[in-house]
C-alpha cells in the first residue's frame, strides 16, 4: 500500500499531466517585441500618474499648508498608499490594454489565448482551489530551502517592511493591492503572456536544438519568466544597494507559479497561489506587528 502510494506520488511529480497547450499564436520575436512595447506602456502608465500626483500634492501643500499642518503620520501614509495603488493599477492597465489590443487585432481571444478560464478543469473552481493550495505549499517549502541556502541570515521583503508601518484604511488598501490586484494582473503578464509565449516559441524550428525538447523548453521558459518576475520585484529606487538576495526567492516563486499554470492549464490557479502567498505574508506581517 505504501509503495503504491509512493509510486503514484513519484509519477505525479516526475511525469505530471500537463493541461496547458503550447499554442501561443506568435513567434518569439513578435512576442518579445510586444512584451517590450507593453512594458513601456506600463512604465508610462506608472510614471505619468505618479508625476501628476506629486505635482498636485505639492501645489495643494504650497497653496493650503494648513490642510497638512495637523495631519497624522497615518494620514500621509494613506496618501502614499493611494498613490501607489493608482500608479500600479494604471501601469498594468496600460500594459494589459496593449497586449489585449494586439491579440484582438489578429482575431485572437485574450482570455482563451492566456487560458484565463476554467476550461481545462471542466469549469470546477474546487479543482482550481485544491491545486492552488498544493502550489502554495510548494512555494513555501521551496522558498524556505532557497533562503536557507543563501549566504545571508534573512531575506527582507520591502513591501512587507512597509506594511508594518500601516494601520487602519491604509493597511486595508495595501492588503487589497497585494492580495487581489497584484496577483491578478501580474499573473496575466508574467505567466499568461510571457511564460506562455516563451514556452511555445522554444518548441519552434528556429529555437535552439536543446530547447526544442519539451521538458527543457518548458524549464527554460519557466526560469526566464521567473527571473523577469524576480527583477520586476526588485526595488531599483535603492540602486546600487539592491536586495539581490531576494532575487532567487522571487525567481523560484515565479517558477512554481509557472508550473502550477502548466499542470492545470488555467491561469486562475497561479493567480490563486499568488494570492494565497501574499495573503499569508500580509497576515504574518501584521501578526508580528501586533
């Protein structure tokens, strides 16, 4: 009985059922070009509102200083969190708008191309939730192993550190950003688009011979998209004093998210894994503060 269970477990790990089809409609060159331009849309969509927000704040501060003379620290933090939420949403909205527009121009369905549905799981949310629960457990285990292997005593998360200073409405808004908004839009970009496009492109005749092997190509796509995901989460405002120790943590997390997507065939699964992970980080952060 035990040996049979162990054998089934090993088969599940080593030879999983893969539900995500490698059928992204664009070549590698076209996909990377689209991703590059979409990233510029993200940058503009983030920076422009930030500059407008800052200019408006300075104008109000100079014109009506009495409005801020008695403002508490949490009041200023509320302004900061609202600005971060708005800039994050507008940035990713611009990026997703461009990707969706390019797909629509060629008569491709955005949701179907990225598997933003439960079609592979026969419409079952339960099937998505239990797979996400397993994926989350793997994220916790793998990131703990990687962190222990790093030549540092502890890897800090800037977002979690910032969250410790929040309470009340600013804290609720930050949790909403981290648990609801971020998992949804980030998974669409990094897994639904980037991983999906790389995975398909690596199987083409123009790809390196090594990457044409299905498992190697999928691994390379997972590693590449995970690395981009990790770099996105680096706080380059602190350059050159970047927290490089966090990059492997984000990268392996991105790889587990990609694998949960590959095995389930539904983008909702990595979205849920991402949400579970961020919710746990937030909960532990505020429990520690409390």
